[in-house]
């Protein structure tokens, strides 16, 4: 009788859960007993729909044994070590981290968690006498609600840049139920675009949604080579088409003409040097005149004597 794929999966999973360590070298002796370490997370994890849920499992003295994750009441493992055994679970992975020689973490990560992912997850150390603990996951059937916010990254009120140097302004906006639909840049009240003759061929506008902050939209305005006419107030505006309010933030950019200032300093330096040179010449002339008058006075005194 030929075993089906599901039967083989059951047999292999059962062997793995019971004890994968039995296939280790018989000459290996490990005397310390494995134990779970406190992760600081507790035994209950609550997330909103579409958030990532991370269930922590930290083990000390694992030795040749392995760590498996199971979702109760199903006895078959979701994962053993970092290998995923359920092909239908496309949104799970195991994040491994080694803390020291004797302690490591195998955290189960459920990406874009849904209410159906709620339940009791068991972290097991596979051995003849299983060692395990449970983590209860609650996925709320509502998206995470955040207060709409906007900020100019690294800039409070103004930014100073030298003439002809590049300029980068970065705006970070967080939506209430997801990332904003768009971020627009304005200069002195006018939309910044490459179609404008002022900016044509000189700017790049980028937009990015970072995986670690899925509700935020990051936009950067890059001016390759600044000119004096680029000096002024820049506004970043966040737009969510379902909201009436469009948050904005601004920054004043000052352009320093360092070459002009350097020329002015050089001219002033030359004037000072010329003045010093003239003053030195005048002093030398005064000394020479004094010396001549002293000689003449001495000769006249000799004649009178």
C-alpha cells in the first residue's frame, strides 16, 4: 500500500515532534536540562488586523534538541527550528536569534495577522518528555487606529545649506488607518514639480512605505544643486482622499553664498594688508627723517662749539 502525501507528512511530523535529537551522534552527551527563559512578553499577545504578531520563545540549554511551534488543538507542527512545515501558511516565519552560547530565541512571526489566526500557540522543545509553554494570540477584527501625524525629519524650523550644495528634505506622515495616499511638496505656495521651469532637471521626489512602519509614508525632496532662488519656505502636505483634513508642516531654507562671502573676506584681508604695509612704510619714513634731523642738529652744534 502506497502512503499518501498527507500520511507521509503525518509520519515525518510525528517523528520530529517526538524527538529529533535521537538522530544525533551517540557520542554526544548533554547533561544540562533545557528550560524556557522569560521573554518579557507574557503569555498573551493582542494585535489589530493586518498587524504583524510576534510570539516569543527563548530557550536555554537546548543542546541537540530542537524547537517546534504548534497551534492547538492541531498536533502537527507549524514549524521546527526555522523550517515551515505547513505549506498553506504563507504568512508565517520563525525568527531565530542567538543571545549567548547557551540561549537562543525562536520567535514565531505571523505577518498581516487576521482574526482567524487567533488561538493558542505552543512552543515545544522536542524530546521524549516534551517541554512546552502556551502563548495566547488575540487578533482584533479592526485595523490599528493611529492619530494622523506629520513631521519634517531632522528639521525643526529652518535648514541652512551652502550655495551649489545638494539639499534633501524628508517628510514622514502617518495615517490613521493606513499610509497616506500622497505627499506633496510646495515652495513659496507653489507645487514643486519637474514640469516647472524653476525645478526642471534639478529635483528628485521619492516616496516609500517602510515594512516596519506600514502606516507611514516617507517622502524626500532632493535638489541636486541649490541656487540662491531656492531659498524660502518649503511645505510638506499629506493627503488621504477619504479625509477632509490635509496635515501640513513647513521649514525655512537659507542658502549661504559662501563664495561671495569668501571674496568679501579676501578683499577685506587685502585692504588690511595694504594698510599695514602703508603704515609700516610711513613709520620707516618717520624714523629716517628723525635720524636725518638728529645728524643735522649734531653738526650744527659742532660748528657752534
